[in-house]
């Protein structure tokens, strides 16, 4: 798939309303709040902003959060969406605590990208902390009549878009739902995004929630002497189908539908979910879930590794697991028409 087509598919139903870039350079005491938004008519800038919107919207690492009752962020955000202020002013106001932090407590340099966008007419605010990185580049000069190429250090630059995102906040303006990551390794182990930017509490991430559901399924397979591979495949398929249908993942519905023929297993599943306090309902990013649930990887104690599409784990016409009398397991792969060696 071409990059242009990929962007079009990712942004079906998404519209970028405005974006602004602020400079919080604590290392050099240069705090520069932009008074104008980015020019989204520039295709390169628009593409850059859209990439970050896409990456944050489908990031499985993001934790859920809940605003505190007196959150200044909420007050400023509501003023902005009542059109009492503009995006540069709103974002400058909510970033004041961060600018003080970087100047006085933890001198580091960040560019902060703030985006106002809508997906299916739902407004969102995205704030991404982009830590500046040192760059190396060449310099050509002439000395005593000779040309010399040398290396220059220390020019601050925005990180590449492909670099993992350490810290950002994504807020649904209507529901006040928060999703954020905060892996910036701040001084004194501060929770910078949750506490200083959002004034919010932190919950579990989508990745942690899905991994917990899979772990519970694995434990149940062992407890009820079921095949863990088949059980995990069923769970992954259920989660993928639910998300692709545009439905939230509900642990109660999962218990009812997956274990409809085994009430005792459904009861045990519910008990285990309550023990780990999973959310009753989770809206999961479709694209990330589809990729994460795509395959089941097996590794045997003999060193053999097998990658099986999750949807075929239950299909005994294609793969079957046999428990032998000596306690070993035999894996039978069926219906093979051709084997291709990947080099």
C-alpha cells in the first residue's frame, strides 16, 4: 500500500481543525509560545500532524484517565470550545505548568504539538511532547586555501515521526475521556502528563487490559485442562471480531458468549476479572488490535517455534493438538498444499 493511500484510509472520518507548535526549551531558557497556528495548507505540515494523530489514536500503550473535579485543563478546554479563546491561547495556558517545570526543575527541551481534530464529528484535543534531540551534520569550510569537511554537534531538532512516543495526552472533548502515555522518565518520578498537564488520575492501559484478559484465559485453560493455544486463539478472535464490528469490549459479554456451553468457566472468568479490577467496558483501537491479535506464536521445549494465524487455532481441519500417553504433545498441521521457505 502506498503511503498516500495509507494516510487516506487512516483518516477516513477524521478532520484536522487546527494545530500549533510551542517551544519549551528548558535547557536554554527559551520558552516560546506560538501565537499563530500551523499552516495546514502546506501538505508536508498537514501530513506530519496527521501522522501523530494516527499514532496516538491507535496506541495500545495509552492509559485511561479521569479528570479531577477542579482540573484547570477542563476549564480552559471548555472556554476554547465555547470559542472564548483560540487554540494557541488555550494550549499556552494549559502548558504553563510544564514550562515552569522544564525551566526550574528538570531542564530539558521539548517542542509541544497541540492538535484540535474531529473523528466522526467527535472533537478531540491532542497534546504531544516531542523531546528535541541532538543532531550531527557536516560543515564545509576553507582554511589556508584547503577545503575541509567537518562535523558539527548540538543542533536541536524535532524527533523523527517513527520514534516511539514517550508522552502525550488525547482527550475526547465531549465525554472528557482521557488516554495518555507518560514515559518521559521525569525527575523525582513525577507523573508529568497526568498530574501537571491534565490534573487527572491514571488507570490501566489498553495493552495491559488485553494482556490481562489473555492471561486469565491462559490460566483457565490450565485449570480446566483445555488447550491453552486453542483458548488464546478463541479469545483473540473474539476481541478482534468485537472491535471490527465497532463495539466496545465488555468482559461480561465475553464471558457469556465464549463460555455459553460451560457455565462454570464463565463463572470463574468473572471471578478472575473482578480480582484484577479490569474495566467493565473498553473502546479499543481497531487497527492496533487487529495487528496484535493476528497470530498466535508457539515455542516448544525442543526449540521449535510456530506462528499460527489466530483464526485457525480452533480449526481442527488445519491444526490439531494431540496429548500422547507419555505426556508429550503432538502438533498436526493439515491441508498443506505448498511449503515456502522464507529466506
